[in-house]
C-alpha cells in the first residue's frame, strides 16, 4: 500500500453547496452518461446525491465529489457496495482535464479502504481500454475477467477487477490453520 496523498479529498454529494453541485454537473455530463447507464442530462446532482446518501445510510459509505488540492472538483469517487460481488467497489470517474490525477485518486481511495476502513478486499470495474482501466492494472488490481452488470434492466459488460489488502493476510502458520496431524494425512 502506498502512502496517502494529501491533496485528494472526497466529500459526500449531500454536503456540496449549490455552486459546487453546478460545477460538478457541468464538468461531468459526458462522463456521467458513460458511468451511469441511462443517465438523463436533466437529472440533477441533488437526485444523485439522494441515491448516494441512501447508500451511505444503508452501507456506511458512498461515493462523493473528488477534490484536488482542496479546491478543484475533479469528479466522483469513493465506494459503493455491489450486491453482485459482495464487495465494495472503488469508483473513480473524473472529467477529462483531471485524468492525470487518476493514479493519485486510486491511491487515496485504496489507502482509505485498507488503512482506515480495514477492508479485506475491494473491487473495481471499468470499460475496457479506458484510462481508468490502464491505471487499475498499473496499481495492481487483478482481473478475473469481464462481468455483466444489470442496471435498470439493461445489461452492460464491464472489465471486473479485485484487489486484496495484503496487510490483513495472515500466514497460515500464524493463524493455526493446520496442525502437525494434518500433514500425516497427506503423506
């Protein structure tokens, strides 16, 4: 796990001011169309904030607005619980001008998941060939393959990734996972 990057902050959408909400929407409309199947440009950030806030209440965590150096809104990032996998999904969707910050954002989110929230494993998904896809691989996420996820009755194929918190793994000898008697059976 790399060190935490200090110039990245994630703020819940419900906490945004009206100006911050407008800035987020104007910078992300094309990306939101790709990120959320069936995104309607007329949908407001308040509706999205409500969905994320319900998720936060139910699961204790939700995506939010990603700030760079405390002032510029880069996009949406954080975690959401995926029922299909039983894992929390890392979300990182930034506007085009902030794609160079994706490695820092991923690092911040992974540090938060493993260092602060003590998660054992997280997942991520991206469309094949995107900037996020390349950075997930670079960071060390492994891809068991592509998965079909259904949203509002529509199926979409995503490249699916997982990352384990190696800091939480305990060697079998330390966990007393086997005894000397177990080896006699194998001989």
